[in-house]
């Protein structure tokens, strides 16, 4: 279980990648990956292409990221969710809340 963060030179483009399982055990690591990104208009990309499993706590963590982004007039995009993760996002109707790029 790994959380990786890549920030652009401007600090406004943040890519967060989750490998393997996205569950409550990653709560603090995930929060730490975006909490210091406070530049107005920041764009967060959540790369779930290597995520094999996601539970309901992960959905909640994504909503916390969305709240953080909105507070700084930013945005969140979910990028390339793996097939099992895409099904969970579809069932939870996250496409109504966030942009999902397949």
C-alpha cells in the first residue's frame, strides 16, 4: 500500500497515486499528501490506475480531498481508475461529484 505524490514546479498541480489497496490504513498518508497544498486554484489528480481495491473509507477520504480543494478554489480529477475501482465509483455515483477520466 503506497501513496505517492508528485507536485509541479508551480505547486498548483498535484498528482496523488494509490497503489494496491485504498482503505482506512492509508488515511493519514493520504491526508498528508494533500494537506500542505494550499495554493489557490490547485488541481489535484488522483491516479487510481494501480489501485486494486477500494472500500467505503476511501470514498470518504476522496470527499475530504474534494472539500480541501474547494476551500482553495481548486479541483479534483480521478484519473484512470482500474476496473474494480471504476465499478465502485460508478455504484457510489462519484461521477456526479467529480470528474473521472477513464
